[in-house]
C-alpha cells in the first residue's frame, strides 16, 4: 500500500474514533473547549510608562503558563480609538474576550451592562469580595435592563481621584510656604489668586495661579465640575436614580458651581487657552511652570518627574483638597478602573479564569506598583505595602491619606446608567464653554444643561 495513502487512512480512522467517543455535553458548542489555536484575546490601553506594559505582559505570560491556554495581548495607543473599536466589535457580536481602558467606567460599562452585553462576573468577584472597598464594589454593581436586576458586570482593579499640585520653588520666590496655604475653601482659592498677582508683580511673568480645564474635549473637565458639585452638596439624583434637576435648589446649586468656575476664568486666574486644552495640556502647562497650582485626576504630573529627584521631592508638592464651604472635610469623587468581559465571548470560561488570576493580591499589587502610583489599589489591604506607606514619599503618601482618611463615593452612573451619557457628552464642559466662549449667562447655560440631561434620561 502506498505509504502516503496509509497515513491518510490512519488519520481518518483516528478522527472518527475521537469524534464518536465524545459525550453529548462535549458536543455542545457552548461547552466544547476551544482549540489551542484560538487564544484568549485581550485589548489593553497602552500604559503611561513602559513598566506598566511590561507588568501586564508578565501577568499574561504567567497566566498562559499556569492555565496552559494561549492569549493574544493587543495594545491600543489611544483610549478613544479603543472605545470606538470596542463598541463596533460588540455591536457586530465579535468582541474581544477581555478589554481594559482608562475610561470604560464613564461611558462604556454602564451602557453595555444596561443592554445585557457584559458577562456577569459575580463568580470572579464573590470569592474575593471582602478584599475590595465598598466604593469599588458599588462602582461595578450595575443595572441590566434585560434581566431587570443589578449584578457585578465589571472587575475593579484600580482607582483615581483628584489631586492638587503646586510649585514650592515658585511660592518661595514670593516668600510663601506650605503652611501659608489655608485649609478653608474660599480662602484656599483666594490664596492662589493673590499669589498670581504677587509673582507677576515681582518678575513680570504671565504665570497663572490656578490650573483648571475649561475644555469640553477633556475628561478632566467634567471630573473637576462633578467634584465641585460634590463640594457644594449639589445632588442631581436621589438614591433611587431619579432626577432632581427640576428642584429650584438643585438648579441654583448648578448655577453656583458654574459661576464659581467661570468667574475664575473670566477674572484671569485660569489660562485663556484652557478652553482648548486636551487631557494632557494641564500637565504640560504646569510642568512648564505656566501655572502655580493645578488640579489633576491622577498622580501623572509628579510621576513624570521621578527621574529628577530635585523636582520630584522638593519642587512639586501635592496637597489635599481644602475643607468644603460648610466646613466639612472633603469627600472625594472616585473613578474605579475596571476590566470587562462579554456575554458573547467565545472564551468566557477562560476570560473569567484570567480575571480571577489577575486580581490575586500578589498580581494586581505588582501591576499597580509598576504603574508608578498613578492609580491606587481598590483592595485596602494592598495599601499596607511599604510602596504606599513610605512617609518620605511626597506625593503618594498624600494621596493615600485621601483614600484612607477621606470619604469617597463613585460617580452617579452607578445610581442610574443614563448619567454615564451625561459624562460622555460632557454636558458640564459644554455649559462652561457656552458661558466663557459664547457669552451666555450662567442661568441660561444651566437651563440648557438641565434640558440636555432630561433629554438624555428620557432616551434611557
């Protein structure tokens, strides 16, 4: 018999034997193990530092070795391109098995959970639920309009909140120091206005006292506005997610916040071009010493200067928010970063296996430290690591106090997913622009914003 023909016959007989001996449950396409040539697909936003990328690469490689299952890790250079590509893939029924993006929680997670597109990951979270902060758990306990109930539809891995940085060396030029900075709300902001006037008189510079983002194109903008709403106790939703914007006191609260922000701009304490800033421009302006102080939702500003100990340790300083206007300690609005997997994932079992592996304290803890402290643990026990508890560290140590000693709460999308669209469309940034660019009154801009919010909620 021809040798090649014999090999072919042997292959056919072997294949027939294997196929016929499978149990009925193994033939179910939902339960049949995928061939090794179909890897777990992971989409990930490229890190701020090379160490971040290396950390996730190492975790994926370790998981492959442990599970015996292949994975394909694809990095996206841009948050927005990942979101657009992801939504298209989900709509087409061909999502990746796992996705991580810095802004999923603001627009993507609440929407896809509501539509029933995300996989319920309760079986990933429940075994380690006690390790998480309540804010982290609340942030991923989302509403599903298909099942008409809430569940865990994302896996929290890290968190961010707003921080305040200033240049110590610039203050010293005008004989000011940290102890001179007031802790009362109005006096705190007046301090930076006065400092701007003084330093301009001294060296004829064009430096600005306050770094807030006025542009609707930046997520920093709505984060800042939402934080100031919190500071002034303006609640747009009740505990059941019902809109309160028709209440006169809520409308007045929005006007107060809009006045507060836009007046700082119109009075010349915020750079004129801040109405055009992208997400990185507040960082750039501060690092170029065009600003005395800046508000930023991560520690990316000081972290970018770690290679220069003099700047990192002595010149840039990080401080907590001042007390609120009513004298209460600040409550910090926290954004919890999360990983998603999808109901239509062809590798759902392996996706959950990877997620369970990733959030082991030893794995996620290493990943967070290699991210340079830009984001912070959502498992409080991880904060006990010496990396976070180093009291000589001038920036991370302050941020840790914000999380450990301050009250925190998540954004309103956890109460009602429609609010995620308010954030993604940056209704607040557009209201600010209507005032400072188009010359609209804060009352009229507030009414436009309220009308837009009501329109959005009606669509849901």
